[in-house]
C-alpha cells in the first residue's frame, strides 16, 4: 500500500532523514520506533506532504505521491493522526468528525462504525472537543481520521499522555482495523510494550536512519527494547 524509497530531508543545513526506505503492507501494522529527536515525526509529515522531501520517492496504492499536496494525499486515501491530537477545541465532537469529511459531499453522513469503535463519542456528540479528557480527544482524533475511510492510517504517538484504560481501547481498535485487511497502518510509538503488542513489522530509527527492521514477533529476540531505551 505504501512504499518509501531512499528519501532524504533537510532542515537548513541539518540532514534529518537519511536514505529511509520501508513498506507498509495492507492488513498490517508497521511500527516506527526510536528515541526523541531521531526524525520519526519528520518522516510521518513527509509521508503526508507537510514537509517536502529532498530526494527519493513515496508511492501510495501503486502511484507516486511525493509531489502531491497534503490534501491530494488525503483525497487519495491517506489518514493522519498528528502528535498532540490537534482537534478543534471550540467545535463539538460531531463537528470535529465532520471535519474529517471536509472533502466529501456535504450530505455524507458520519460513518456509524465510528461510534461502535469509540462508544464514548456518541455520548458526547454535542460536547466541545476542548472539554474532553486527553484520552477522549485522542479517540476523537483517530475517529476523525477514519471518517473518510482511508486506505492508510498514520498515527503519531497515540498513547502520549493517555490513561492506561484508553491505551488498551486504542490498541484494540488499531488491531481490529488492521485485521479487517483493507487498511495499512503506520504507528509511531514511544511506549515499547504497546508497540510490540501491535507490530506486524517494525523499524527502528536513529539519527535519521533506519538502523533495524524486521517482524514484530522477533522484536524481543532482536533486542529492540534495548535499542530504543532512553
């Protein structure tokens, strides 16, 4: 579904991404790990077109997309849940969900499935996003990205600042979405145990480079926990 080949990216004179290549497979969770400041978020923003790459290529669903705008990538079927959630605090839960459908027809309904995945959102449809707890806001951010039914879901640190019970709910939803087989998922995560539990494939980054990769089931045997320990 997603093929990244030899991408490089710079901020000023700093070489942020160095020859990064990987694939995200349909029906699988690809986990991206690494300490703070190694380029993980920059990589995700590059995938979405929020940060331009200097060289290399990004293919999505068989077509090159590295020269497309972020909104063109969204229309093509890429969904993004940014670090920090970035929901609209003054809009209601329902209005936030409808923002995920912004490029669809105005009559496009919010998929009922979202309320099955995150029941708390149905109870709070008319509450402002800024009045939700951090965990509820994270569920809202994921649901907003899922509203247009993307073929690729990219999540940046979804467990950051979230209570353990909601982390479990988010993990359950991610696994369920992958197991349906019609979506690829790229998950950037600091919480090792959460990442290991969900990973079908993994990548470890250091100083802008991929220094290790493999199957999720092999992470412990291959010493990934030590590679990402602070």
